[in-house]
């Protein structure tokens, strides 16, 4: 059974990762293969604009005083009333189907086609008279006013309401077949709702685990419960951000609410990024979570302040903490041979998942659609869910091994003063054969493919085998209290906690010779309990 434990665990992780990759690329192929609806619209370009305060009606010319060319100074209706000139050409036969003007902008507007008012979105005006329009509007263009060839479109636009200025208040203005706005804003509604359902399911599941507790949490204190709570927080932030993104196409809203929506999306992105960072820290560097949190804040806040695009802010709020989490997991994986087995479990898989997520997010940045971003997030979370389940299973298996070790340790501590047969260990080095009495050995320490044997008098010998092989040759009172240490229970005199974060342990055993041996974190409660037995204290 023990021979096949490690390969089975590696096979489970590899299989899970392969399944995620297959699902990932299948979904990418499905989404990218479908034609996007937005290119069906003919985008209109603002040629020039005039100050609405100087012109009460449509300007006869957009080249007079009070007007600006768009190329020289882009139009910005925030806090102003502007006339916008958008000339366009219609090919022959284009008017055979109903057409509409689609205006996606943080503004109220009135639309004039070839000199005639054809519709309004709210009521543009000054700060006292403006009525806020929808963020995304559609206005029907009467076919009788459209002409084959040149047409003149003029918009009266204002944005007097809001809490702060956007770098790009006008997102898109174009003409296309008359249809609902959501057709162009939210193309993949079905897939988005499916992803939302997966995220909500994960939220309910991990919230229940965090609130109700479980047997694995009892093994590692609050660590397992804390990981469940952070996974629930990841699902909550991702689900809330996805719903906020989809709400623009599904629900619609007045343009002043757009700023609040952007702030809520940014808050969800920050929450997701920090929850991902904290989850990685809780697994692999719980003692340094304050340092990494402060470092992330010191780097992230100036970048968010410097960027003028909300899309850039939202992306960096997620990707920067994810990059630091990938770095922490990768470094911990690389240094795994010096750490405790339980704390390093899954570090490699987490690093691979995070790096894959970052690479795809950067590579697909140019064609990154919103649904693809959340597809990546959902698959990342699914990978973390699988890794959490595998770690939970490993913890439950470890419980049996720990219980056996605890019983063995207690028995050996109780027999410290009883007589035992003199066992020995034979060492061969450079043609010499040396025999060491087991009672003269204080502890053994792993050194890659070798083992260092430390005697009670401070001398050191090198054993040409792993710590596991050495454990099989020594008598039963040599106990593994750490992945890298094997201690002679007859030499144990004291148990002491320590605050040395670099040791990778929270406690040490003091031997009769004064030497110290670190104790695995998961065994600290058991070793402390064993040391409090009457036989242990009397020795």
C-alpha cells in the first residue's frame, strides 16, 4: 500500500490538471469560433465638436470659433454640453433593413439625422436641466431620413452627473441593424450564467465547510477552515464581479451608476487577488502573511493611482497578487526538501495553475473578452478546489500515521529508563567499517541523498543512505518527529516552543546533550501531550 501512495497522488494531480487543460482549450475554441456580434455595427467617428454653451441650435459649421477638431482635442462631455459631428456613408441597399444608432457612453444625448431630431436618451443640458440617460442606448433611424451616400449625424451630448471623471466616457457610437442593446453587449449570456452557477455552488460548498467545520480541520487547527473560508471568498468575489459585468447588458442602468459599478468591480477584483494571495500564504508561508500583504499594498496602490483606465486597474488588481502568489508557491516548491511534508503538499500544482493563468491572461490580452477572463478564473478555482480536496484526503491519511507515531512516541518516552538491548549501526566509508552503538546516537538529519548522524558527544558521521533507509536500520526508539529528523527518544529531556520562522517548525526537542531537534508543526500537540505524561516528566 505504501509503495503506490505517492504515484497515485501524483497521478490524481496530473489527471486533474489534464482535464482542466482540455476543458480550458475546448471552451476557448467554442468562444473564439463563434462570430462576435459587435463587428456588425458600423462604428462612427467623431469628426469635430462644438461647445453647446455657445450654440443653442445645431451649428451651421463645425469649423467656426468655439469648435474643435476631434483629432486636435478629443470630445469629453463630462461637465459640459457638446455638439458632436459624425458624418457617415451608407452603401446602396443599406436602408432595406431597420437601422438604429447605438450609443454606449456616460452621457445623455439627443440625436439629429440630416438636420432632424430622431430621438433622445435622457435630456442633455447644463447641470440644472440635464436628465440622466441610460449608459447604453439605441435610437431608431427612420429610413425616410437616411440617404444612400453621405449622411450627417449630430449628437447633443452632456454628462453633468457623476462622482469622478473617466478617461474614456464615450465607449462606442455606431450604426447597425435594429436590435436589443444586450445583443451587442452580452453575447455569451448562457455561458456566463453557467460560470456564475459554478461559482455560486463553490461559494455555498466552501462556506458550509468553513462554518460547520470538518474532521480535517481538527488535525491542523484552523488552517483547513481558513482555507475553506478563503476559497469561499474567492468564489464570492469572482461571482459578484461576473454579475456586475453581465448586469450592463442584462439590466441596463442610468449613466451616473456606471462609476459605482466600476468601483464595485474594482473592489471585487482586489478582493479576489488578495484572497488568492492569502490562500497561498496560509498554505505555504503563514508566518509572513503580514509582510506579503503590506508589500502587495505598497506596490498595488501606486499602480492603481497611476493608471487612468479602469480596465487596466481591474486587471492589475487581480494579476499582481496572483503573480506574487505564483512566486511564493514556486519558491516553496523549489525549497520543499527543507520544509515539512504537510506544508509543501501541492505547492508545485498551485504554482503551475497560477503560472498558467497568468500566461494565458497576458497572451490573450489583445483579444481578451470578458467571458474568457471569467472562464480562466473559474478554471483556476476548479484547480484550487481539486488541490484542496487532495490535500484534505492527504490530511485524513496522515491522521492514521500520526496516531501510530504518537502512540510509539509515548511508549518510548515511558520506557526511557527501562533496560533495552544494545543495538548498533554499521558504517562503511573509504574501505573502513565502523560500528556505532544506537544509544550513542542523539539524532539523525537528512542531507539530500545522505544522512548526518549526530552522536551524544557532538561528533558527526555520514551515512550513505536516505533518512528513510536509516530509520529502518535503527531500533524502534528512534522516532521521526520531522520530515528531515530522526530522534533518539531515550535522549529527549524537554519540549520547547520557538518563534524562529526560518526553522520551518514551531517547537524543538531538547536532548540530554543540549542538542535541539525541530518538531513537525502537525505533531506539536501530540509531542507536547506525550511530554506531559508522568514517565516523560520524571526522566
